[in-house]
């Protein structure tokens, strides 16, 4: 979420199952090419060592990923503007060697539109804000957060990554014994789906089981001002279903 220097955010996607790795990897490439932005594919060891039945799709059934490269200057005065952005704030992708479309690359800050090296403080502020907004606009192209289980209940189990299976089984067991518990799993971490805030605020209790010390819970509390409750485990082992069941029962019976 905050790894690159210069306040330069990344898109972060996190698969939830082994089969989901295929689907989400395609989406990662689609997002990267549509928005011209780096995408972090955040898998983990439990997914890497898991297995599930999976039907290999027919490639012809997959939605094509279309890429276009400019072949002529795009400026009003006939010049090439490598930082002239579209509705996704994506820059044009000119192939190296295309006549008339030469531009600078490198780590120094560039001026808007022209791509010239700029040391102007105000330009750096503006370009930083543009990079953040570009990642935020990715939310226009990702699916909404889905709810599984009892959407009209008081408890939402929110997870990400390989905790999906244990959370699902715990939620199913709790539903079977009469507890109205729902589940939502974040596959898109940055940006999060547009309806995330509405989903979270529709539940009395939001519980986030994580195999860390509460990283997602910290983000949820900060972004949506929801009093999410962390259930953290850092023992080098995945969650047992019964552990989640007992934690939920403890929260509800307080």
C-alpha cells in the first residue's frame, strides 16, 4: 500500500483461492495496461501451497485486452505530449523508435503534458495528486464488494487473501446454528470497491480475521471510520474454522 517513494501509490490485488489467481492475474494485466500503472499481485504462501479443482477456460471466451499505441503527435501544435492523459489519467504508450514520439524516461519528476524534467515544487505537488487520483479511478472498473450469507444480520466477517476458505466455513457453520452472519472478501485492496463503505456501515459488528497484526483492520478504521474488530494470528499457521467461530460468538455475546 505504501511501498514506493515519493507518495506514488500502487494498485494492489489479492487473490483469495488458487483458482482466483488465474482470474485476478488477467485483471491485473488489464488494469495495468488500461491505466498505465504498476499493479501488485499480493498472493501468499497458503494459496501457493493449496489446491482446488479448476476448469481451464477457453482462451477465446476471455475478454480481450486491447492495447493501442500512438503513431503521430497528439498536441495542438503538432508536438508529442507524452504526459497528456485520458479519462483514466493514463498516458499514451508510444513504442520506442516511433518517428516524432521521442520522450524522456527516468526517475526525475516530469512536467504535466510535456514530460520535460521539472524541479518546480508546485508541479511536483500536482503530479503527486494526479498519480493518486489515477489509482483511485481504477475503482470505476472493478466489481463491487459482494456479500455472502445473511446480509441482513448484525455481523460481517471481512477478509482478504487465503483466509477466505476458513472464513467461509466458519460463516456457513454459524448460519447453520442460527446466527445471522455475513461474509465479504476484498480481492481489490487498493483501491477498494466503491461500495465498501456502505457494506461495512450496514453491520453492527465488523470482524476482520488476519494472519498479521491487523493491517487491513488499520486501513478500514482509517478510511471508513468503522470500529472493526481485529482477530489476529501470527503463528505461522492458517486459521482453524473453530477459532473464527469462537471469536465471533465472543464478540456477539459481550
